[in-house]
């Protein structure tokens, strides 16, 4: 079994990493400078309230400052949520991000897994609502899902949130990849309607700063937010994370440029992968789930290319892989490497 996350460039020889799904443009302008400038403040403790960052993000998102809570990446927030709520029963549709399962295990929750079916395009259907009973305390959902890249229909998601509110089910909605799809797909505008909704995002992917570790939670239930905060370390955001976050928030045009570029490159990859005979599952995010009977992980790693082997995603099996959408040059290198495995050439 492979590691539970992508990006293990430390134990492999990797020239190009397609296993992690970050912005192909890299960090936006001004972020590296902000990180360098933060060095001179390292003799002080970081702002425990992250006031400047909170004010900047509140303005950018159009939410109240008291509805925001920051974490050392989204993963820390998942842990803070389950420790604050202590759910007895957690529901997770699979395949999906392993971090939800990991967080639930830390409070010894009983976890139920709802299988997403390949012949249904790995999408939730109306029948899922029947599983949402009063016995469920917390539901983890990814929008878009990882590793499928699938988005839920807005009306479907609103109905789901309404049912969960009626059943007293907390909904942790992971929107860490939503910016790549276009913010019009986000459920953020409904944040005041559902006090059972905990919307989690991260600066990691869209701003290409996984090493900085910065995520945030948006929730209209401020009493619950305070309870979650009490389960986080006091100084959980470094000076570097706060300064980088402030610089990132100013980059609205950067996101618009990214969405357009990723959409074009995703389609480019899909078309050529299909021509090579690789089975793909088109989604809306900056990555693609695919299936191949060839041992792609091993074969590509020999060529210095790392992809995500999805065999250890609950609900998937051997032969499923995930690749990031990167720059045209890098995408062409990947396609040529896969063509080599298939003993064919890129059309």
C-alpha cells in the first residue's frame, strides 16, 4: 500500500510531482516576498488572534470576522472539529480524502462508509438521503470530492444541508479545491442559513503553499467555533502563515487566471489520455482520476514522475490513479511518459 497522501518526494527520486494538486502557476506574486519579510518578526510571538489576516479574509469572502477560525492547514481544523463535537457516529461517502477518517479515529467515533458507485459516476444520489438518520452525528463531505473531482449540484447540496439540519447532523464541507472550479459553485453564500454547516478551506492548493500550512473554517455557529478554538493550540498560526495569507488574499485576478488555465489543461489531458486508451473520470477540479491496467505508478516513477496511487483510497482498488493538472510543458512530459508505458505515441 502507498502512503496515505501524495507528495512523498523525500523518499523517492522525483523530477515532476503529479501526486499533489496545487496551482500549476506556483505561488502568486508577492507571497514569497511576504515570507521573506516575515523573518524579521520571528523574534516575536505571532498574533494569537491573527487580526490582520482575519480582517483581510473577512472582506474578501464577505463574511463576518467572528465566523472565521484559522488552522495549521485544513487537517488541524478537522481534528479540532471532531474533538469539539465528539461525534459518536460519523458518516463518510467513499472514496474520499483519508483525513476525515483519520480525524474521526482520534475521538474513537464509529465511522460509517457510504460507497459511491463508479457506474453512477461516483456521485451522490437521492438514495443517500435515506442514510441521513438521527443516529448520525457528523457528516464529512468534499466539494469537489477528492479523488474524483466531482461537484454536487447546488439544489442537491442545499436539500442535503436542510435534511441534516432537521436531523441535527453536523456537516463538515471540505471546499479546499473549490477555487479551481469557480467560486460560483461554493455554498459559502448560504453560510448564515445553516448553523450546522462547517465549511473548511485551505490556502494550500490554490496558492501553492503546502509548506506554509494555512487553512480556515467558516461557520455561522459562533459558539461552536469558540468550542473548536479551545481544542487548537494557542499559537497555531506562525508569523509566516499569517503574512503569506494576507498577501494571498489580495490575489483575486490570480484565481480567475488559474480557473481558466486549469480548465483548458484538464481538457487537454483528458483528450490525450483517452486517445492513449486510459480510462478517465472527468471532474471539475485541478486533478483527474483515472484507471489503467498498466502499473503506472511504478513505471512513471522510474521515469522520475510521481503520481498518486489510489489503491488505498477506501472504495477504490488497484489500477486507480490520480494526476494533477500542471503546466502544458509538464502535462506533455507526463503524456509522453504514459505513452511510453503503453508502447504508443501521443497523437
